[in-house]
């Protein structure tokens, strides 16, 4: 996926620090996977590693980069 096909509010993960956190919506926009898919994957051991912050799923940029590069 190239940068021109991303939504305008999609973060540029190459410009973010590795420890920055992304929401499920942001990861869905970056990856093209549906929110429901991202919700189901942790129970199946799939997708990027989820970090829970105050009860909400978040994804470390480093984990998303690694997962997208795999």
C-alpha cells in the first residue's frame, strides 16, 4: 500500500517513535484489515501484539512495524 492510498488521518508510522501507541482504528487504516478482524486476532495469537492501556487496546509502533514487515 502506498502513501497516496491512505486516509488523510492515517499516521505515518515511519515518522513516529517506536514506543508510540496506535489505536485499533489507526492500525486498521494502516493495514487494510477490518476492525472486527483486529478484535478477533489476539485470541487466536495473530496480528500485532496488543498493549492494554486503561482497559483499551493499543499497538506499539515497533510491534506494528515488525508485524507489517513479516
